[in-house]
């Protein structure tokens, strides 16, 4: 839908684009954008919980005006830190070591 501007469900061609989706308002009145990743900030190179968490990946949406079908996309996915625990990178099609060949 992001590229074609055509809904894959109903073929509608009126698409809304939300550049960011607001998640919540913090106690100080600041609106935070919905982010897809939140991992503990490393302390001296170790992935232990630190102060403020590292957040990345502002989420945006494309919505069909006719049927309401919604697609979510993450801006700058390459900026999401991979910590191996909360965020793991999986690569499909390259692992032939499993029991099914």
C-alpha cells in the first residue's frame, strides 16, 4: 500500500498516511512517538539495564479510507540496535543446518 497507494484488501485508492503514531503522553506533557524497539542501555559495553533505555524505529501507518485496512512500517529499521535478547536478527533461507533439508 505504501508504494502502490492501492489497498490490497478492497483495491481502494484513498490512502491516509500517518507519519508517526503517538503512543502516550509522559508525566511532563511530552507526546512520545510509538517506537518498535526499546532495549536496555549498555553499561560499559555490557548489555545490562542502565539509565534511560535506547529506543529506535518510529512507526508510521498507511490506512485505507474505504475499508480501514492498516499497514504499519518502521522508519529507519537499520537504526534499531540488535542486543541478542530483546531484539534478535533472524535471516531466512540461509540456514541449512536444521533437521529439514
